[in-house]
C-alpha cells in the first residue's frame, strides 16, 4: 500500500499536492517498522524505497531532530586502523587491501557522536533556504565561497527529500557543517564508526557483501532513501556506511600533497570492493559528484 502511495505522491509533487488525510500520517509512522532488521527481510527493497519516498514527502519521522537514535555515541578508546595484505598473521590482514589503506596503526579517539544517516536532501534544504550559499561566514574557515550556488541537479534532488544529498563538494559540506554547528568526521572517526574495535571487514561484520545489505554496483540505479538496508547497519546502529553515497571526511588523502580530500564508503554505482570499511579514496575538494554526499559528527575532535 505504501509503495503505491509513494509512487502517486512522486507524480503529484510538481503540482504541490500533499495529503491532508490524518490516517495517512499515522500509516507512515506504522510503516517505519519495516525498516528494522527482522521485518525488512520480508519486504522487497523496491517496496521499502517507495514507502520511504512517501514518508519523505510529508516528513520522515526518522529524520526529526529528536528522533530516537538520530545520533550514535562512540565511546572514547583505541582501535586498529587501516588494512594490509602482506602478513596474514598480523592485524587487519585483508587480501583486498591496497597500500594506501596502511599502515595499520593503533589510534586513540575521544568520545564523539556520529549521525545515524548521511545528511539528507531535506536537511540540506534548510541550509539553502537560509541563504547559506550567500553568507561568507559559513565558508570562511574552509574556503570555496561563491564557487557554488546549490548542489548539482538540485531541482531533481528536491523531489527525493530523504535521500542523501549528493552533488556537493567538500567545500559545500564544510559550509553546511559551519551553519549547522557540526563538523565532518575525521577519517579515523569514520573508520572507527564503520568497523568498531574488532576491525570487522564491513560495517555489518564479516559476512559477505550482497544486495540485501547495501545499494551498490548499480543494482538499484540511483541513491536510495537513507536506512533502506538495516541488514547493512553497524552493530551500533549506524546506517548506510557502505554503498549508496561516498562520504567526505575532513582529512587530506595525502597530507604531504594536500591535493585531495578523503572519501569513504563507496556508492550506489561502485563495485563491492569499495564496500570494505578500510577502503579509502580521495578527490579534489571543489569537485561535486552525483555519487558523493557526507555525514556529520559533533563533540570533541580526535587525536591519533
């Protein structure tokens, strides 16, 4: 039922229609039950997508500022970061690792809280509507002011309010963070959130990657609303850390060159190799893509 309603709503968006039937909102709240680990397995992913799209049109309760588990707190402590493929008996061995994922090293982090989901279109919309692109105060710390006017394909993205925002450069992500009073995760924070302290290979653990756990390799063909793949969530409950959209981190990919900023997590179009929690990539900070978004954190910065 919600899948059908979602499809109808998407057709009616251009004329500004919104349902006024009270039972509709109640239905959407009940439908959120299909996004838990157990019930999601009996509901086709296309139906889950349509249901989430429908919720996005009237206000997705999962994205309300005070929604339960909107933020996930990661306690202070140490973990082993990186991966290597040369010494099978040593820490974080992975036959798929590349040299730039090492060296494997112990990293100590302060406590921090990370968003359960990547920043969505409806969240980024508030920044746009507050004229964030025209206020230099949000851009001064990192740069990029006046280089951009809105995310790429914004009028199309606007129709899918609870998908991750994409087509945003690192500078745009940083300006949003300055506006919202949050920040991008460091690369160490992102990896700790994605793989825990036991160095699991994927955000969900050691089990093989498959289309039941993430949006990847073009199997859907576009970014999906956040939280569609609860089987791919971390044990802490952080979702979409593999596939769907790449996520900017605050670090330089190579601090010696200071040319590219770190991207993590892979995207809806990338193959399954990129789903590994230790995988890292980099791109120019002024380069937006329809496969790239970001996630935010707040609280104390980290130290290695």
